[in-house]
C-alpha cells in the first residue's frame, strides 16, 4: 500500500489540537492505520481472468491482507479508547473507522463553531459595556 497523506503541510494547520494528537498517535501505531482512518478500510481485491476486479473471499486472503483488514478494527478501538462514554455511544453504529472519524470531526467542528460564536458575543458585550447615567458600581 502506498502511503499518500492528505493531511500534510498546510492542511494539517487547519486541524484542531486534539485531532492533530489523534493523527500523530495513529501514525505512531501504524502508518497504514492512519490511512485507514483518513481514506477508508483496506478491502482485498483480485483481478479476474476477464479483467474485472472483485473482492477476495476470506479464504483467498494472504497474511498481509489479513493484517491490513484487521487494522480497521484496531483503528476503531484506538479511537474508541480516546472518547468519553457519550461520544462512544454515539459512534457504536460505525463499522468503518473512517466513518467513526468523520462523525467525530463533524461533531467537534460544530462544537468549535458554537464556542467561537459565544466567544464573539461575549467579546462584543464586553467591548460595548458602559455604565448608565447616575448608575453606581453596586448597581451594575
């Protein structure tokens, strides 16, 4: 499997700190595990005599095929260990580590957007804060 990371250089700057830590951890465990999380699971394929490509049956899998297929399960478990109980419960339906990862990214991007909006509102409220005429500090 040729490793071609989509999450390098400038694109990595857009990742949240926590997401960057997850990516580094997955990469440290197995470079191919990172590919499975970012690109999708490895599916052993074979070219038939007529030139068509089909999925291999489990009986046809080589040891390398088994190892790469097993990485999806390991990736899911690795992601699950990093989550709290509520996040784990929300992602139990995911059978593919990439779908689990994408669901988490979407959920946390929404949370970050809400935090930014609240922060912006609070900053605006702070910057426009003024005492009213004849108002004392105790009344504020």
